[in-house]
C-alpha cells in the first residue's frame, strides 16, 4: 500500500489515481532529492500493477508477487559484469538497470527495449526502473528513446533521478514527470520511531539533521552531528551574546580543522539553521517550529539579544560562502572573513542595493 511509504502524499494520490484509471503512462520520470524514497515508490507502482490480491486498487504487500518484487538479485561483486545487464527481482516482470560505473550503457537500454516487448510472464505489467537516469549519456539515452516514445501497453519504464537537468530534452519530453518533495522532519521522525530505528529523543535530533532525506537520517552519525552543533552554537553565542572576536577566530580555526570538505559544508548548514532558528524566535515563532527544537532554551537566550536585520544578513553571508566553496576558495581565509564580517556589526549592503 502506498500509505506504508513515508511522505509525498500528493504523489501517492496521483499514482493511485492513474493506476486505478488504467492510465499510468508508459514512461515516467521520478524526480527529487536523494534518499527520499523514489525507488520505493517505483516498486510500489510495480506491486500495485502485479499484486495477486489487490484491495481498493492497492497492492496487499503480502502476497507472493508483492514480496518477490522487493527482492532484487544484485550481483555479489562490484566488479561483476552482471551490473551491465538487467538486474531482475524475484518477480520475472520487474527489473532494474543501475549504472555499472559512471554511465548507463547502451546494452542496458537495449535490454529494456527487448524485455518491454514481451508479454508479462506472471503479472499484469512489466516494470523497469532506470536508477540514476542522469547517468545516461548521449548513446544510451538515444537507445532508450524509441521504447520511451511508444512503450508497449503492458510495459512501464520508470526513470529515477535527483538531477533532471542532466537529462537530454528528448528524454525529458517523452516522460511524464513526477516531482517528489523532501520529507518533513516530522515525517522522518515518525519513520525512525515507528521502525524502531531510533528512540524518541534521538529520532527528533536525527530527523532535523537529515534535511529531508531518510537516507541521510539513517547514515548520519548522531554523535558527530551533536558535536558539530555544539561548536556552531558557540559561534552564534560569540557573535550575539559575548561578542568575543578572539573566540570567534579560534572557532573559525576549529571549523577549518574539519578534515573533509563535506563536513565543512555540514557545519555551515548547521550554523545556518541555528542562526535561522534564533532569528525565528526573535520574530515570535513558536519553539515547535524550530529545526533545533531541542536547543530552544539556548536559542531563546540568543534571540533576545539578536538584531533580526543582522540575522537575515548573516544567513545571506553563509549562503554566499557556500556558493564560493564551489569554486574552491581558500577555506581558511573565507571562514575568517565570514566570521569577522558577521561580527563587525555592519550589515553588508551589497545584496540589498538595487542596480
Ligand atoms: Zn500483493
């Protein structure tokens, strides 16, 4: 049942309606961030079409067809040539292609075309997933075009991507696009607690750190995140409460110790959510609406001394810095300058000027 999946209720409704009306397009494109369940939704579509005892046009989730559709026979070794083939589930009508390395290959697309033309072996429809469709190159995309254009009535091809801009217009124009939204912290929190992945307290923190992605909530290192947040809270306190520049520079140095670029950006994310939360509190927003709700006490103290105009400018500064990171600036210099600009008490005018 679609309701067993987390989030994206609007997408659930659309897919259910299309399937119930027998009008599910043959070529679909699922678009949305990593780790929010696009593949599970695609497999639920496959189940709904092939379930042996559907209820109200939905898959039962327990019959032989439903259980086998979720079991994929992925090759054991990453070097295996089998990655270049169709990877089948235990259901003979449901398969998936995955990029063996950086690109999806022509022969994988030919396999989809060939298999799509067979009648279903045991169910009602053949369903093929193309994971990471942004890895189609010109040749493999072209090999897929014909079957996308006119898929047999019993076949559905679902392309999945977090980067639709990388797809050729010819591919985009042949697919019905379905957009997925990031999950809300509450949705992720419920997922973590109802699946007994985390207790109530850590689920709350994890869900808020995950920025909309269940995959991130699962992989995130809670201890590291808590430590990052403590460091960044110290930055905001030094900016607003103690106005201690020497401490700020020390913290800037610490931020640069972050060994990997990835962690550095995570820290900027955390810093931004803390500033935003304190800002929201100073504007009278309720505690429950904060990203870092569990730090509401500390944030309230900060918000009392915070100038909302400055906070808005700081957020822009942080975002500016994140953009600059893309062009490989000297991180040390940039962090020092970010903190000192924020501490200078001046509101940077450049962004508010109208040309
Ligand atoms: Zn079933």
